[in-house]
C-alpha cells in the first residue's frame, strides 16, 4: 500500500529567505544593467521623437537634420518631429534640450557654436548636461571676397591687408560662430588686422558682400557660389583637406599658402545626459548608415556638406579637440561678447 506524500510546507522563515534572495538577485542584475538596459532599448521608440534645431529653418543645421531624419523615421518605424528653436547663437534651443527628460525622445542638432558658447557666454546649462550621439556632416568653408576687392588669391589678400591696415572687414552670422572664429584665426595666422562684422543670418551677409560693404566671409558653398559663377563674387580658397569635388579650380587654403589651415564647421546630434546608452548607440549606428546612402550623399554634396559617420565616442573626441582649438583662438584674438 503506497503512502500518500505529504505536501512540502515552507516555514515563514524559509519563505522570507526565498523572497530576500530573489530581491537581492533582481537588484544585482539591475545594477549591472543586465535587466533594465536591454528592455529599454527593445521598447524604444514607442512614441514620436523630437529633434530640436536651435536655428531658423533653411540654414545648414536645419537642412542636414531634415535630410537625415527623413530617412531615420522609417528605420525606427516612428514619427520624427524637427522643431526649430532659434535664438542667442543656438543657446535657446540647447537649453531646452539640456532640461529635457533623458528618455530617448528628445535630441539636439548642433554646430560648433554649441561648444564655442561655453567659452564666451554664461549659460543656463553645462557641458555635462548633454552627451554626444553622432556627427552627421562636415561643413567645410570657402573664402568668398567682394568683387570690388583688388585681389585674386589668398596671398594677394594678405598683402592687401598689410598695405591697408584696418581696411578689411569680415562677416559672420554672429559672435561666436565658426565663421567668426575662422576669420579671427585667418587674421592671427597672417598677422593682419581685420574688423569683424556680426550679422543676424546669412541673407544680409550676402547682400552686403555683393554690395562691397563688407570685404569677405568664410561660408559654405550653397548660396554664394552661384554669384561666383556670375562674376559678382570671388572664391579664393577652401578650408577642407582636399579640393571640393565640383569646384576643382579653387585651391585649398593649404595650397594657397597657409599650411595647417584646415578647418570648417560640422553638424552633429546630442542627447540629454543619462539617455540610455543602447539608445545612443542605436542612433549613432543608424545615422552612420544613413549618411552613406548614395541619395543622401548626393543631397549633402548639392547643399555643400560632406557625409560624416562614426561612433558617439569619436564625435565626443572631435568636440573636445575643437573646443580646445576655439578656446585658443578666443584667447589669442581677445574675443569677448556683450
């Protein structure tokens, strides 16, 4: 005759030990990022993503961002909203992004002005409030000069400046912009004096450059080059490492007699600090693939950009190096802002 098995009853102490062990295991997994991290990445994105562009529509940052985000939305199977929040040399939009929840649903598109601002202004946010995600594009600059200026090369421009101290003026879209500091760097390297004229946007710069009211500007190719073709402006040099593909007759600044003068602007994406790493890495990976697509590369070239790809760590290193370089220019040129 078989004996009936007695049910195994756990004592209150045993049940407590089992519960405590389970709680301890879950806590340890969460601390190591083995529980929460992948789950967050798997669930993201579950709602629309907002990209803040801290400039007006139609500018370099806006164009780059919209080209990339048009491709990114279908890849993530989610709506991406590009929101323009201009003001104070990009610091208005940057402050909004810095205060956003780090949940992977708010990002910030930036130019070098973002890092330059920390050297010139007292801001309502700190560098550590935002973290690099990925670079999207390089924006090399051309040196455009007024047709009325009696020079046809970089060497002649420098000689003219030395013979006519304080006569040359150079334009930029605002204090602390990359065009501002590129012009200041040009003056420092050649030991010449030029007067900086800050404008609000690119349109008035072009008007005054065509009218001869400002001497020169370092600017992307998109708009001014058409006036070079009409013999209404001159393009003397290019700040990239190699000549621009569609303008092979224009020398690089190094070829024009300025060794080491390789500079320019770029566009990249930032996220609020503490945004989960799996989300940042996914965004960086997707952007790197998007900018290499043939149709995106062509759109970039047509607009005056070069595709740039890489990891968030590589973008962080670029920002670090440029921050140090711009800080040196600001100090040497004694640049201050009101």
